[in-house]
């Protein structure tokens, strides 16, 4: 429709009408490009938010795992030190909790 009006204005040599029609077409194309760019930026921002959320969740899981490992190995160190103390003194204490720790340190 716009093309036929533009062709008709060119045949009649109605230059003002030609420029107005061209301006409308160019403005429409520029607006369409701007809307497309805005939509692309919005999609990228949504994708970045999704990635950020996923990375945060993974980091929290890793932090929790490392915290558990730290606690486990701290307890293992405590048991090893108890076992070493028993081995160095060569006489186990009569405290049943200490014996249990000693046995756990040997078995685990």
C-alpha cells in the first residue's frame, strides 16, 4: 500500500509526498530495529539472571559440602591425635568415651 502510494507520487512528481512516504518507511524500519534491539537485550538480561541464580546455587552447595568435609576432617584429626596420645603413653585411659574415640580412630 505504501509502495503503491510512493510509486503514484513519483509518477505525479509530487516530491513532498515522496519524502513524507520515505520518511514514514525509514522511521518504521528504525523503530522496528530499536524494538528488536530492546527485546534482544531483555532476553540477554533474563538469561544472565538465570545463569547467576544457577551459579549461586552451585556455590552454596559447594560451600555446604566443603563445610561438612572440614567438620569431618577436624573430627578425624581429633581422633588421630587421641590415638597418637594413647600410642605414645602405652596405657589407655579408663574413660569409656576415650576408648570409644580410640576405637573409632582406628576403624574409621
